[in-house]
């Protein structure tokens, strides 16, 4: 007999208003403009690091009227913030570690993110299967507490919705081996897209941002900025307050190293398989062979699986290696939960690794370490590290409080709940994501899976992106996305475009390979690249895609 427990509710946001009809805010790099603004008058705040933590702080700061600049050494979101599991969640497993307040805050935060960016906080069923009734009761106790902390509305619990049987929900799962399940609401996001939406909202509020601009030196008067592309002269970006939001790199900017490292990095790997090989419709939480919980997540035509959690002792890097051992660890439990769909290393079509910047707790293994954040301050230099993508708005609030105290300025505790760019579905006459998917499908005559991808990526801006007659590049990618990626979202390389704008490198890898030359040719026109530069971009992106799968050889 199948048993299951609770579900989670979300609140529609159709009554939220925000400006429309203006030119879309752009993340395109304008080095001289930022330099001139700094020369004219110091910024109130410079944020170093363009991941979700920095983006959230810049958005908050600009919205409350602080003159704000943000610099990012590589591409926006290129660090940990494009490599997460992409869950907006409280982390049920952290409850078992006693992290009640972290879990509570995150569980509540899901509602807010759904309000401000419904396309980037998709409510999905999380299935937590159990082989025995004892396991089931243990999980049920956790889920009950989790939902209580997140103030879940009773009418949206899975049992309360009178939806289908769990076996219908996930037909390819081995329900004979795991006959019990807790089913409840979690939210799925797209981390890199959340960074871009947050940064564009910051720009709309007046922030200046520069990608491929590295903080080389922190001074009391500002930050010395170097051009990571080697084209521009370094300059001092003058600021009254500086925030170090560089995630795994945070300690590299601290003047005096602490006796013990303040951060401990942990590597997390995900692998992507085609839905043909592993058909998963929802989110399934499974146990790895060592008892750790991990996720199997259906996304469009693909399913991704993650994550590992292993100590990482090297210097922080944007591209940690995916090893065979990581992939084998992720594949092993799938054979128990989906025995009808045996998968091997050769079935993996994409993979990524990210580094968690964890607050160091000497003697503990990464999986036992807290996901809390910490703020360290010296004069006008504030560092924030740790935390989770889900809690970035709270983290921003804590940093803004420090900035307020430093600048002797009153600041609000929280940002008003206003849609991010792309989050105002009402502005295009849709009250839900599904309604917008249906509009897009009809208008552009696209199947649901393609329309859904477009809405999930661009939200209410989807019509601005595609225009009247979009030109297909492949089954689900369009030429107009390149224009948008460059002009509105500041892509500077082919890698920026296919990894973090279109998300094709990990979630449409097969069609991407064929489309790459045409994409590069169009991007070359927009960027003014000559043939040699265009070819170098294609070669670099191909090499990167091959490197992601180098564990197969
Ligand atoms: P980053 O995203 O790494 O941003 C820091 C940025 O600083 C980088 O882009 C870097 O290039 C830049 N930088 C570095 N040095 C300099 C310099 N000198 N000058 C200028 N810029 C610089 N959280 C969740 O809520 N849900 C999840 O499902 C989830 N899953 C996860 C799974 C994995 C495998 C991992 C690793 C983490 C996960 N997290 C999750 C945690 C979450 O991803 C991180 O907390 C978050 O992305 C950290 O963001 P950040 O902005 O602090 O760091």
C-alpha cells in the first residue's frame, strides 16, 4: 500500500505592479561610464562579486537609493551561483542537523521568491520515498515540522489536493521497493537566471555593474579594478563602503589570514541525463549509498542528479573538475530507485561542479557543516560568506544594516516585495506561469516543452526577447535569444551565452553542438569579432563542453 503525507502552498502574485514600457535595463559592460561615475563622486557602496549574494546586496542597496556599483571578475553568476541544485528550499536535511532557524527562514523565503519571480520559483512536488514504515514515519515527522516552520497552507498539501496516486505522479520509479512516500511542495529555480534577473533589477534601480572586472586590491578609499579581458587600464573604483561577496574567493580578499581558515570549501557535482534514459517528472529525494540524501530532478527534456559533498582543498576556481568517482557516486543509487532504467557514465550528457563556501567548523566533514552565513567587518570593508541561494534576500538585509551603520544612514530591514525583471506576469496578461506558457505556445506555435523553457528563462519579458517572428536555431533555441543575451544580459563570450544565459550547455547540450557555429556567427556580428576571434570562441566553448564530460574518457 502506498502512503504519503503533506504538501506546500504558494501564493499567486497577479496584483503586484511594476513599471513597464521602459527600455530593458542592461548588464552590458560600460567600463568608461563606471570609471567616470567613480571619478565624479565616490559610490556609497562597491560590491565585489556578481553571484547571488552580491546581486542581492546591490539590488537592495540601489533600491533604497545608495549609489551602488558591482564588479565581477568573470561573468555574472559564473561561480557557485550557477552550479547549485537549483532548489529554493529550507533544506529538510538540515533539520536533522538542528538548523531550525535557518530552515524556517528559508522555508518562508520561498513564498517571497515565488511572489517576486514566479517563473524562477516553480512549485513542484518533492517525493521522499521510504522502503519501510519506520523510515516513512521518521521522514513524516521531519516533513511535518518543515511545513509547520514554512507556514504551509493546509489546502495545498498533496493529500489535500486529492491529486493522483504517487505511482501516477512518478511512474518510472520502483514503488515496489519503496512503497511509502512523503510528498510535499518544494520550489525549483534557475540559479544563474535568478542572478541575472536580480542584477537587472538592481540596474533598473540605478546600480552600475561591470563583468569581467576583478578587484585586485582593497583600499579604504575604494577598490582597484583590473580588466579580466586585459583591454582596459586599471582604476580605483572609489567607494565609502566595500562589500566582499566573493563566495568561495572571500578569503582571498581578506588582508590578514586568520589562524584557522574561516572558510572550508566543499565540492558538489551534478550530472544531466536525457529524459529518454531517466524519465523523472518531479523532484525525487533519494539516499546515496552512504546514506546522504540527494535529488533527482526532471527539467524539460532532461533529468539532473545531485549532489556530492566532498572536501575541496585546492584554491577556489570557477571550473572545479568532475571526476569519475563523483559521477559513479551519483549513478550508484539510481539503480536501486529506477531499476527499469539502468544508466551508466556514457549516458551522462552534461555535468557541473560547484564549490560551497562553508563557514569552517574544524573537525567536521562537509556534509555535517552548517549552511549558515557570517559577516566579518573591518572599518568600511564588510565580508559576507556562507549561506544559501534561498536566503540571499535575508543576507542582503543583514549586510545593508551594517552598511547603514557604517555610513550612518537609516536603512530599512527588508526590501518591499516587488517583482524582479521578468516576474510581473500580470503585465502580459497572465496570472500564472502555466497561462503564460500557453500564450507563448499559441503565439509562436511551439510545443509545451519549448514554451515552458522560454517562460522559465525570460518570464514576462519573453515577448520582448522573441519579438514577432523568432528565428529558430534548433529545436528549442532562438536567434533572438542571442541579441537579448548580449544587449540586455551582458554576455561577452560564447560561454557566457550558452552556459548562463540560454542554459543550453547543461539543459540542451545535443542541439547546442549543432547550433554553435550559427550562434557564434551571430554573436560575432553583435560584438564586432573578426573571423579569428569567432573561431576561437567556438573552439573555447567546445573545449569547455568536452572538459565537462572528460570523466568519460
Ligand atoms: P558565488 O556565486 O561564487 O559568487 C562569487 C563571485 O565572486 C563569483 O562569480 C566570482 O567570480 C566573483 N569573484 C571572486 N573574486 C573576485 C574578485 N577579486 N573581484 C571580483 N569578483 C570576484 N543553495 C540553495 O539555496 N539551494 C540549493 O539547491 C543549493 N544547492 C547547492 C548545490 C551545490 C553543489 C552548491 C555548491 C551550493 C548549493 N547551494 C544551494 C548554495 C548556493 O549555491 C550558494 O550559497 C550561493 O550560490 C553562493 O553565492 P555567492 O554569490 O556567495 O558566491
